[in-house]
C-alpha cells in the first residue's frame, strides 16, 4: 500500500528534525509543519500503525528502521530535485517548495534519471 503525501511529509519532517536535535516531540513536528497538535497526533498514529515510527514514554518520537529508510529516500528526492531546479535558475525558496510537491509524485525511474544527471554534471 502506497504512502500518502501527508504521511511522507511527516516522515521527512521527523527525519530532518532528528538530524538537527537530540529529541523530537509532537510539538516540534507541529511547529515545523505549521499543523495543530491534534493533526500531528493523528498523523503520528498512522505512522505508528504502519510500523514506521514509535514514541517512548516521555513522548519522544523516533523512526523505526523501515521508517528511517523511507524518510531518507523521501529527503533524498527533495534535496536532489531542489538542487536540479536551482541549477536551472529557479530561486532557492521556489525550488524548495516545488521540489516538495514533486517528490511525492515522481516515478522512481524518472528520479533515478534525474539523480544520475545531477551527479554527472556536478
């Protein structure tokens, strides 16, 4: 079953936050995404059901091995697409926003071709 865009956004946000800070809590995710705490709670519940995230008794969120793998893949799409868009002249803010939209819909075949092109022209 494919993950919906919102689930991917939660995974990516948790992953990015975990790279910047020692612990990630629902309030951090809500603040970063601009969502309400109840929305984040529902989203996190769905990630937990799928075995992609877990929380400890203190409320700290962590990604499971599978969750981290998927989050890294989503984040890689985001960064490669952002880099490509900036290379062709799109400003950073627009490139980041557009990459965020595209990363959820682009096929694996197309992404691999883009990634190869970006690496070859680095």
